[in-house]
């Protein structure tokens, strides 16, 4: 169950440059607005030093990281939801989360669509485009629910009340994710895959000199979201793309050190994305491969087994579990067992981040 993120933002915000930092695929960047003609699809290997640490002990044939799928949506524009300009919005209906890239840099070679760099205004423009698109979906469903309600469907009557609350919320220029709708009533809106209902993180795309501390534009943007518990990262996408193109790990580390950074910003982005939608990793380890798997926090051992293969969940018997820290401390499965650190867990065990699992099953 790889995490799937949609990268959105106004045209000229640096979305595709960031996409190229993250993805194994490379998309063409343009120095003009609206040059993108299609959404770019890519996959990123999730960096996790724990995989390599486990492999140093196991010495398996291969190491397989977990991945994130990325959808880079062509640049959006003010009023574009009513024209061809934002026809790609539907491409993000099935993503798990949004990465909203905000332009926080000046570039005379790439004039801003609105005539000036203003991060707060840009966020509001994109939010409005998503809200307008969502309002269209809600109004269509209200029309369907009204017919069901008139036919005497009591549940449809309640659903209609919920949808009208959401409609009023969107018409007040608020995103669906903040609508006053209970968890039980979310069933009436989940099937619409609303764009503004998805969890979002903001990436302030700054100039190279501001990569470490941000700048005045990013500071004003962060201040505008104060109290909203928003996930915000500062990344110099152009510099990150240059780092990503370096083949030598030593060269990349030297480049980062010169910029005053301890690690690539995209690594922080991945961790933030996992945190945003409550994801974590567990590991399987053996002579053939050491592998990371992505699961939702709170998943039980059978559910985690199902991520590997449905047969493992269906025929689950037990899980043999070692904590990552214990495996690093004792240096082998045998030593963990001798010290009482290899646990046998049943169907109710909730998998922890970094757990090393061996699933016993019978189909």
C-alpha cells in the first residue's frame, strides 16, 4: 500500500522541479506558465537508514525500500476551474495527500502570474480552485439525494442535511477538511473523493540562500497559518534538484554541508508525508531480501501480513516479532531469542514502527 501524493500549486511555483527531486522519473520543466500538457507520474524510494543497518547484519541478496507514488499536476491558475486551465484537477482524486508547493522566491526569468510574489494570496487562489471543484461534486450529489429523500429514504434525508452543511462550508471559502461533520457522517461524502478534504502539507519553495532558514515571504506564509496545525516545510527545490543529479554520495553530502543542511529537504518531506496520514514502516528480513513495508499506524499483525500478500492475512497463525533497536543491540535473531527479545504475537498485536516481522501462516 504505497503512499500516493499529489503535488499541486500555481504555475511557476516550482512543482515539477520538486517532483524531479523526489521521483525516479524525470519530467520536463518549463520557463513559461501553462507549458505542462499532462500530469507527471513517478515513484520515489523512501530513504530509511534502518534498512541498510539491518542488511549489514543479515547480508541479504538485495535491499528493497518502500516507495511513494507521486502525481505532479500541471500548474493551476486563478479562475481555471471554470476553464480548460485546471482540467487536471480530477487526476488527484485518488491520492492520499496533497503537497502544495508555494512560490517563495523571485525570478525575473519567470514572472509571477499575478504580477508579484505573495505566498498567502497564492495559497488562497489554489484553495478556492479546489473548493469550486468540490462544490460541483457536492451539488451533483445533493441533486441525487433529494430524489432519494422524496422517495422516503430516511437515511438520504440525513445525508442531505450533511451535504448541505458541507455545501454552505464550501460556499464560505472553507475547505472540506475543516467542515463540521462527524466521523459517522463522513460516509456521505467519502465516495466523492473531495480535493479539499485531503490532508495537505505546504512546501515553501525558497531561493538557494534561504534553504536553511527561509525568507520574508515564507515567514509571512507560516505566520498566516498560525494556529491551524499545518505541516509546513522550507525547501529550495532548484538546489535540491542539483543535489539529486549528483551521482556520488560524497558529492551530495559536501553540497549539503556547503548549504548548511544536514540532509536533503526531500527526506524531511517524506517523513512529513508519512506523519500527515499516520503511516509507518515494518521490515521483513532474510537471506533473499531485506524489505520495508508501509502500513497505517494501528494496524494489527494480520493486517500487516495482508500488505505483503492476501494469503498471509487469510491464513495468519502468528507473527514472530523483533524490535529494531533490540535487533541492532544483540546483532542476530538467535541472540534476540536468547535474551527474550523475540516475541510470539497473535492476531491482536498492533505492529510498531520498525518492527521486524516473520509471519507464520497456513492456507
